[in-house]
C-alpha cells in the first residue's frame, strides 16, 4: 500500500472525534425547538422562554468550547506523522464549525417573537 513512510493508520477512537461537535449541534437544535414548543404550549412568559433558550445555547456552546480546548491542548499525536497533524486540524475545524453553526443558526432565535 502506498503512503508516506513512518506514518501509521489513525485508530478509530481518533476518527470518532469528528462527531462530537456536530452531535452537540444537533442536540442544541433539538433542545431549543423542544423548549420553544413546550414554552409556547404552556404559556411561559417571553422572558422565561428566552432565558431557557439562552441557557440551553450557553450550555451547548460551553460543551463544544471544552472539547475544543481539550483537543487544542492535547495536540496532534506525533506517532502518526503528518496524518496525525492533519487529523488534529480537521477535528479542531469540525468543532469550530459546529460552534459557528450553533451561534449563527440558533442564536437568532433569541431575538424573534416568542410565540405566535
């Protein structure tokens, strides 16, 4: 098999680090819309509804920021050569992308009218 010399195949546990950011984004999407639906159905005040949505977003943003910090501090695995460095930056990129998706797609829900 062709490839660079001295590099090993990355284990599945490192490849799985690609998923948590977008899993947290999906979780934030579900939680925000469930909170909004429940809040509207039970007649929560606009302030209570916005506070619960903001809390859900902050918790998810903090979780992604924590994962980002762990990955950044851990750094690439030198035993995997350039493959390890590439995978490290791709994992960081997916976490940054998921964080941006939460802010850009769910952040504006805090400024919309509460219930219609």
